[in-house]
C-alpha cells in the first residue's frame, strides 16, 4: 500500500507543480504588463519592473494554492485513469477512499510548504516589492518594514508606525535635523489625516532641543506639509496579504482597541486559518472528476470543467468576502461560504459514485 500511495502521490504532485508553474508564469507576465506604464518614471526601469513582478509570485502562489490543488488532483488522477491504472487498482481491491487518502497526504505535504511560504516568504517578498517600487518611483527615500514606514523628506526623517490607509495613519514620529545632522526637533502625533493637500496631526507633542535644554510643547491639533503624500503611502500601505498570521492578529487587535475598522484584516486572518479546510475541500471535489460522471470524458474536458470550478470558487470567495465586509457579516461566515458551497456540490457528486 505504501508503494501505491507513493505512485498516486507522485502523479498528483508532479501535475500540481506543473499547474502552479504555468499559472505563476501567466500571472507574472500579467503583473509585468501592469507595470509597463511605470517604466521610465523616475529611476524605475525594465529590470525593476521584472524584479517587482517576481517578488509578488510567492504571495500569489499562496492565494492560488487551493485552486492549483484542485487542478493538480484532477490532472494527476486523470492521467492514471487514462492509462487504466486506476482501473487496475480498483480491480485489485483498492478502495476509492484509499486512493483519495493518498492524494490527501500529498495535499497535506504541500499545505505545510505553502504555510511556510505564506508566513515567511510571501510577506517578506511583498514588503521588498513595495519598498523597491516606493523608492524608485519617488525622489525621497522610503522603507517599509514590519515596524512601519520610514521615509526622508528633506532634513526630516519620518516614521509612521501604523498605516491604516493611504490618507489615514497613526503613531507618527517626525525627526528634524540641522545642517550638521544634529537632532533639533522631535514631533510625535497619535493620528494623522490627509486633506486639503496637507496632513492634520492630532494629539501632538513636540520636543525642541537647544543649547538650554529640551522644551516640550503639546497641541491638540496642528497642520504639517510634507512630500510624503497619500500617492506614495498608497504604494506601501498595509495590505493584508503582506502580513503574517501573528502580524494580522496584532494589527486586528490594534485597530479594534482604537475603534477602527478591522474587517478586511479579520477576513484575511480567517482565510489563513481556513486554508487547510479549503484545500481539503478542493481535493475532495476532484474525486467526481475521475470516478464520477466525468470519468468517461477526456482529460482535456476534465481540465476545462475543473478550471471552470476553480474560477467559480475564486469569484464566489472574493464576492462573499467583499459582501461580508460591506454588510458587516462575521468574517468566519464570509470565509466559509465558498468552501461550504463547493463541499456540498462535492458530496452530492460523490454520493453518486458509491
């Protein structure tokens, strides 16, 4: 049985990797095409656009994994069926459940790999991509890290700890230096909103450093003009896909504690949590394509129908997510809507087999 599991698993693994490479190549080309308008602006060149597009691929692989697993299972098992190997297995007394379990084990193995990609590789690659684009498309220096955004505006160094949106930030620190690189003023604000071509700072505390010591001035509000405008911050604003699971959880807590809207980030957090469930549903859905009503059609037709199912799943998942955010539905309900619907379809189709 171990040899059988290895044989089935290898077929599914190979087809899954091929599907992943093909989809990533297509999306990488699409991402690069989307950057063509930026090539030639400031210091942003052709190689930078290619580098930026490639850095987006780990995150995209993580998002596409359930659909890739569905197509990989369909193609892998379909290939075995086309060579009558599944028929031989069934004639030898191997149950469909046993074959499906062999596919599930491959799915679990790849799921572990994708979890590592989603938690460690993709967030860092996304941040790197954002930093490259922000630095090369701006005349100022900016850097985005897990500790927020660092930027330079003339003789000022700006640190924005919490990027809520391109026009709303929190925990802002502004360090102003003289011509001898000596710190002269340090300004801190709990909140900043952009309107009328300037930033409006709230709960402001300024520390002026001079020969006579430090003088602290507090103001409820003040205005601040800077080259750091929302167009630049929009490039590096917090994207849920650019955060790890723990990072998302902490950010959701921060937004909730400050009375801010955390629905997008709760949704992204639950999607990470439910990825194993979604993957297993996709593998289960592949069973009817090989053993069910579609077993008599060609591999090409199976792939076509499987692709339609994958596209339908993606559209439903995205739609329910956005609808849940707009209408205030619980994130778990929004995340489970698509898997629950496709699991129901899979159960109905599988029941026809047994």
